[in-house]
C-alpha cells in the first residue's frame, strides 16, 4: 500500500487486530486513528487483493470457512 502517511507497521498491526475480531471503532481508539481511516485502509488492501492472493487452482473447488459466524433462521425461541 503505497503513499501512506502512517507507518506501515502501524497499519499492519491495526489490520491484524481487525482480522482477530476487534471492532472497527475499538481499533481506531486503540491506534489513535478514526474508524473511517481504518475502513479506508481495509478498502485499499481489498483493492490490491489480486496482487497478494494466489489464484485458485484450475478445476479445483474452493471452500470458504467462517469463524464465529452466527446465522438466525426464523425466530428466536426460548429454550424448552
């Protein structure tokens, strides 16, 4: 990510804690940056994903696994 006004080590640390589950506003407070700045860093990194993410193998299936993903189907019912 070129032309950053913030040291790359700080940006990398902030993005690392985001991937570990820290919220965007909490990340901004922890690193002394606004949450909008953190979001912009994430967007800039996402735009460059084709440069750091290897292409999928030809003819192979890709499986994405989510960590700590919760889905609500229907309505919440009290326990029996």
